[in-house]
C-alpha cells in the first residue's frame, strides 16, 4: 500500500523520535535536540547510538544503523513498512488514508470486527474472576500459572451458556451478524436460535502479528469434545498464516531470542514463563507452509519442540517434510 507523501510528512511532524526510541533505549540528552544511549542493534558498553529530534533520525557510530521513527519501529518490532506506519499513526491519532473505496471499506469492517473481538476478550477475562469462572481459574492455577501470567496472556472463561456472551454484547449494541462474522456465535440452519460458539471453556485469546486480538482457542473444562476448539476462519483470522503468540515472538526475534514452536497454548505460556519469549504454537492444525514462512521471517533456524509421544513425533515428522 502506498501512502500519500503529505501523510508521511504529517506523521513525522507529530512524532518525537527520542520519545519513541526512549521506550526501548535509555537516552541521555547531550545537547538541545541530541540524545545518546547504548545501541539496541549491536552489543556495546559505551554509547555510540545517537538520536536527533530536530533532524528526526537516529544513527549508530558503532554499527552504522540509521533511520527515522518508522525505521526504528520496523527494526525493533519486526514490522513491515506499512505496519510500522499504521502503528505510529494510531499512537498520534492520525487516520491512515486508504487508496481505494474497496480498501477503505475493508479497513472499516476489520476495525469494527476487531472491536467486537476485543469486547469479547474483555468479557471472557471478567468471567474468569467471577464465581462462574471458578473451574477455569482453578484449572489455570493447577497448571502452575500465577496471576500475573493469567493477566498478561489475557486468559478468560466462557461460561457454559448458550447466550452468555452474545446476550451481553447484543445489549451493548453489537449486531448479531457481527458476532457471527467474528466467529463468536453460530447460526444454525432452519431458523433455530443462534448460540455462543464457546461454552464451558478456558479462553486463550489469539493475537495478530501486531498484538490485536483476532480469535480464540477454548479448552473445555470436563469431559466434552473437542478438547480444544478454535475460532473458525474469519475476515480477521487465517489459521494457516498465524501462530499463537506470533506478536510476542516478533519482539523477541528482534532481540535474537531463539524461536521455538511448541504443540499447545499451555506449552507456549509455560515456555514464556521460563524466559523463552520466542515460543509459539500452531493454531490447532499441523504446521502449515504459511506458518513455516512466518517462522523463517523471524529466525534462520526455528526450533520444533513437540511432545515426545507418538502424536508429537508424527507432527514433527510432518513439519520436517513440509519444511
Ligand atoms: Zn549500533
């Protein structure tokens, strides 16, 4: 996507580079608009990384890295150019111009769907802390997760009710067709009433590469089937091209942390807890070509860390053949 030149100028004029860099690098003011700090792109003990707010660029005299705010976000968060531009534009409240009416419509639809999914995530989180979510909370604690981890991964609970989520969200003004489009509600054939897809499950929100929630995985409490249920394909969610915790792994990869593919959501959360912040998992399917492509964007040699049972060996074998 091409941005009109005036738009990028407007964006740069609203940004203060030292503020953006300052979130990742401790900067000390050297003179008026000039700051220095330890370079985030190479290992060093004395600062050779400089930021100039007036010129709006950064430069490292040690390794030669150089660029503006968009470049800094691209490099440190592993984002493509348009993604970095959109992220910064959001921060300063600047609307990103869309080239064509179709593109505009797509962006608007995605924006409202994103809101619906975000509202659902928030509601699931709340239920986990209510008596109705007690089972779920006990399960997560029983698996060794502490409160901070439960909050950090935004884990939640979907009560065993046909219209828990859909009732609340519709009262909040979300139309039923949006709930269906977002994959949260199922509309059966033959005029029977619509019902919540996720019932009686611990909920794992799934984010896109930028950290916005787009879907859910739900683990059943008790003997129900299937054990794990995921959102269906939606305009936001494409299983084959995403991975659980891909957003976090991108940040980790920018710091050269190893990328590890585990089998399940709980494995990934446990790995993160143990400091392996590059851990991801496929989304209820065998590792796809699209997912392998994403992994190779992050690391030359991602590790596959599947279970030692027969299913895990088969999954590893399939992934190796696909690779
Ligand atoms: Zn450097």
